[in-house]
C-alpha cells in the first residue's frame, strides 16, 4: 500500500483535530479520547482513501449525497470557470444571473407536475425551514393565519435548524436546546388503511387522518414526509400510502411537502422519490444529490399555482432569503452534476442495481439468522440485526450489535452506518449511484465476514 503521509504528520493532524475541531453529530467524549476515526484525503468513484493510503468503499455516499461518485474533475472545472467569471452575485431584490436561471429551468423539467418554481438554500435543513415558512405565509395571505401546524411522521428526519429539528421525530435531535418549536406534530408512519379512514385500527388516533380530525384542518398548514425515510432507518412506505396521503391532503385542504433531500436525484431509481408512486406534492425540499455534495446547495420547489397565489394576494416583499440563495457557482455545479446523472443514465442504473442489492441481502439472511427485514429501493437499503428473527425480538439494549458490525466493516474497509434509535440495530447504506454489480457483491462479501466476526463476540 502506498503511504501518502508520514506517521508523524498523521499524528499531528489527529492531535490538531482533537484540539480545534468540534465535529457535527459525533460523540465528543469519544473524539477527545480517540481523536478522529478517519482522515480522508481523496475519493474516486465509490472509494475514499485515507492518510494511511488505505482505500474504503463509501457505502453511504458519505452523507447520502455523493450520488455521481467521488473524484469527478468536471465539477471542479465548472466551478473554476464560474468562479473566474462570476463567483457570486446576489439574487435579492429580483437581481439574477445565468446559472440560477438555467438551473431553475432544468429542475422544472425534472420535477413532477407543475412543481416549476424554485427557491434556493445551502442545504436540506434550510430547505425545510423555507418550506415551513412558505406554507405558513401562504395560508396567512389567504386569510387563514391559524393554519400553521406541520405534521411529520415518527422516525422522520428533516434536519437540525430549530424548525427542521422540530419536524424531525428522532428524540435525540430534539433534546438539544432550544428543544421543539410549537405547532409541530408527528403521526404514525405508513398506515395506509388509517389514512383511508379505517377507524377500527388501534393506531387511527395517531395517524395523519386521526390527528387532522382531532386538531381540526383549519389549524394545519402542511404535512411533511420523506418518500423513503432515511436517517430514521430506511423505511419504505407500502404501495398506496403516498396516494392516500395526497388524497387526504386534498380532502382537507392541507399542503403536502415531500422531503426529497436524500431521495432526490436518482437515489431510489427514479429522479425523485415521489415518482415511484406518481404523486405530485405541493412543495418539494431538495439538497444533497442536487450537487452530489461537491458544493453546498439546497432548493425548494413549489407549484406554479402556489407561486401565482402568493404573487396575486401580496404586493409585499417575500421577507425570506439567504445570502447564498441561488449561489452562481453552486448552481453551475448542480447543472453539471445533473448533466452527468442524465448522460450516464445513473437513475436507470440505480433502478437496475436494486435487485442486485436485494439479492445480496437475501444471501445474508439465508446465511445468518440474525439478519432480518432487509429492504432496498434503488440504492437505498438496509437490514436489521435481531436476536430472534422468527419472533421479531430485538437484542437487549446493552448489546449494541449494529455499531459492533459497523466496526467490523470498517476493519474490512467498508463504510456503512448503524441506526440504533428506539432500540433498533439497523445497518443503513446508500452508496454512490455509480456502484457496479461487482462492487455490490464485494460489499455483501464484506458484510458476510463482518457478521461472522460479530456473531463470535455476541453469541
Ligand atoms: N432532510 C432529510 C431527509 C435528510 O436526510 C437531511 C440530512 O440528512 C436533511 C433534511 C437535512 O439536510 P442538511 O444536513 O443538508 O441540512
């Protein structure tokens, strides 16, 4: 193996990291004890290389975002050209520039229905915050200021700003000050029968329909949901669910927000997650795959109807905008990223790879009795580790089996993520969409070995 950095310099970087860097969503205690887990230096396709010259399969596409894979020099070239020409200019007060106009036209051609109007942010949390503000503003302008509640789903993840973490239903993210903002509620996920009106279901009161009936539609602005729940553990809605939610929203005059931050731009084998069910939301949040993580960008799509209503009722300024709303360089990179997705047929490839991933998971389930409930939508997949698969019994909380397995995967140069909220032991993956059949098979072979090693320690 090629050493890319000498040991002394690596130690120094580790010490500096410990001393000066506060890591996001990380154990600070572990960081102070052990320093950074990896220091990466380069990426290529599905691979990341660290300071020791070791190469890892990045089976999470870093943070579910490097859709076109690492090391695409073309994106750097486009960024360099745009920076040389017009690195930045504002879009406030109706100022504009070429990349933002061209990207908006492109997005309009890709998003379903009349979701043809776009607002820009720097990431997913800002996109969701923007979505919440826009829908509340909309109802206020319509003379219905009481319509302000937002209903998300349990296990949903929507980001970490105050509003986005309030829509998030993973307790740990809400416990950090300042806690949960008012007017955010959470419904039991994926209960199609309840959303269709089955009052005999014991979960009815906790369903979207049950909550809307209890709270009154006149108090509810919107529902928000991920087409496939990601950070909550890769949960795929049953067929008919999104259609039922769309119908419910129409019935009660409530707006539907699809959080496409992970699912957008090919992840599920369709350009957008909602395309799997041909459902058109009123608002769509995007980020991550829009630039494959090469530069920060998020977007919020709204329907032309919504924009026209906003424009017709109000002569006022839309008092919402970030300095980097519609950043020219980020927009230029997004356009090139989408161009690559299309030219290389990566959405179709992702669709094809779903069955390869599913086959690999089946193999693991056949070989290991602790592997259960595997699922895949495009290249978004997961399996669970259960103490007793036949009876669906979880491991006891003192056995953190998913983190153990992830450690064993790291040792074998595979990066995946454990999801342990609510006592689960889920292994989540979301590799770059360029992952080949052979690379999926290598990943499954590594899981096989890593699971054997874990079984030795826990059984
Ligand atoms: N929404 C979803 C579905 C996400 O998965 C994420 C991030 O993982 C976000 C929103 C927040 O995006 P960001 O981290 O860019 O603020």
